[in-house]
């Protein structure tokens, strides 16, 4: 057991009300399988896979052993003009499960870095193929694409943008979000209404003129904004519009990638092939920070088509393909395959759906939505106190030894893919009691 924290002031915590937290901290100091453990030893059922990332559960022995062995063998390897064999093996392994025609990967260290990398690749690609005027980027309202300046520029969550409004990327526009609560409340799976919202992309591209638009970026399912589902047919329509105007389509799959929906990627689950996919989180199951950007072969080939051996893309990170991250990645991918965790997600999804929708009718519940092992319960906000009810739910659930995620007044769920029916029953029963106590 770790030594309890005695002075919390030195750590400026991310996305946290620091003063409130430090008055009443929610601490965990160990994790295994489906559980975190409080410093006193109490089990806390993890229904958010840490932060959407621990898809294989916590502390899987194979992943732990791989990290330990790599740390003893080689701590660091540069990948600027040098290389390590394991990094190439990891890339080869990953493209075995990517959509067809995506055979190349650029390694990063986080989802934020993956997004900024994807945006830079998109802009550089347009320039490389002689379309330098294509510089505009289009995101979506309520989209979350990390916290780099590129990510918050194409992102659409106001609180993530408000303190940095003068430093956004120029030339960015946004489509409307797809959350139609009045028409799609309590949908199971993809909602029926709203595919026509994709047509606004056509209007935006025409407004700026297709010759000026480089790329569109969306989350197939918007996670951090509250698990917002794409209406049936919506993503296919985006693909058609991008093809019509010769614009790249980027799927931000930092959350949906690596089995969260039952397929390796949402692109495969929804049968919509983007040009670029951003990932992180489930890539290593959260064990070591790592991200990856997958690109369509046409993009990679454009960069490689020029004569000579000069640098094709002036971009990269000191820790791209860090040996410990690579070891964790390879081991995690083996666990997914050997334990058939993507298939397990698909099998458990109906159980999860039924349990989650049993919360319809509980106090203040205005929507329940789900797909795969992603779900949300949206609560009615208190007048003049947005987010207060959600925060109270977070605290009460933790007091009852359940970890949930909140975004405003929405409770979000993304449990490890190793979840069993008993875990689902325990979680939903605790949430039900929590809702009745708010």
C-alpha cells in the first residue's frame, strides 16, 4: 500500500476543481482487474475503465511482465534517424486490425497529440499534392479532440475553449452536434432521427469553397461530451460529402478504438472508412501513455512519392514509439486477441443495454443511451446550477464504492471489456440508489 498523501497543494490537478477536491479527496492507490482500491483497502468497481482507456482491465499480468522486461532491457530508443525493432513490430501488428487500405501508423504519446498530428498530416498532404489552398478545418459542436491548440480549435466544448479564445487556429468552422434529445431520448443503439444534420457539412464546405477545405474531424461517438450517438446514416453521409468535395475525413477514435463498440474500430463497426484515424487510450490499455495515427495508403504514398531521401514530414515527438509504450502496446494487443475481448464486448453489450435502460423512470433521468460498452444516463440540471447534480452523483457513487464518469449532468459509462454480468448488476443497482438519494 502506498504512503498516504499528506500535502496535496503541490499537484495542480487536471480538469478538476482543485480546492473542492482537496477538501474531500477521492483517492485510489491500487488497481486489479475490474477494481480500484481505496487507501483503506475498499474495492471500487471501475465503470469507466480508468478514463475510457483500461479496456483489458487493470494490471493484466501479461502487460505488466512486458513492461518490466522492456524496462530492464532498454529504457529509451530514439526514432529520429534511428529505430528499434519492436516499434516496427508494433506498427505491423496494429495495421493487421485497421480498416483495409490503412497500412501505416505514426506513433504519438496521447490522444491530444494524435489529433494535432492528424491535423498536421492533413494540411501537409494537401500541400504535397499541390492543393496548398486547402487549409480550412471543420469540427463539430460538442466535439472533444484533446487539449492541444489544434484539438480545442476543432473541438466544440465551450468550457475547453473559453480561456484560450484568442489563440485558436484560424480558418476553423463547426458542424452542429447530433444530440436531439426531444426526438431521440432513450434510444437503444444508434438513434433513428437526425441523419439530415450531416447536410450542414455540405453547406459549410460550399460557404468556404471546397478548394479551401482540407479536412473534417468528428468522433464517431462523441465521448467526453456525454456519449452522443450518430444518427443512423449520418456518418455515411459525411463520407459522401467529403468525397464529393475532395476533403479528408478524420475519425477521432481515441475512445471508440480497440474494441469499445465490439469491433476494432468504429470505422469497421459502422462501415464508414475515414482517411485518418486517431487513437490512444485502449492502444496500451492505459498502462503506458501512447497514441497512434493511422492513415490511408494514398496519404502515405503521396509523401513517399517525391524523389530523394529527405525528411517527408517535419513532425514527431521525442517519445514517439517509446520502448515501454511499445512493449505495453504489443502485450495489450495480444491480450485483446487471446481473450477475444472485442467479441466479449459484443456479447456483453445487450446485457449492458438492458441494465442501463432499466434506469429510465428514475428521479431526474431525462435520457439513457448506449452502444457497445459505452453508455450514458443524462440527468435534468438543477435550475441555475448546471453540473451540480452530476457532481453530487459522482461523490455518492464513490462513497458507495463505484467509479463513474460525469460530464456536466450526464453520467457516462465505459467499463473494461472484461466486465461480467454481476459487475453490471452491481453498478446499475448502485447508480439507482444514488439517483434516488440526489
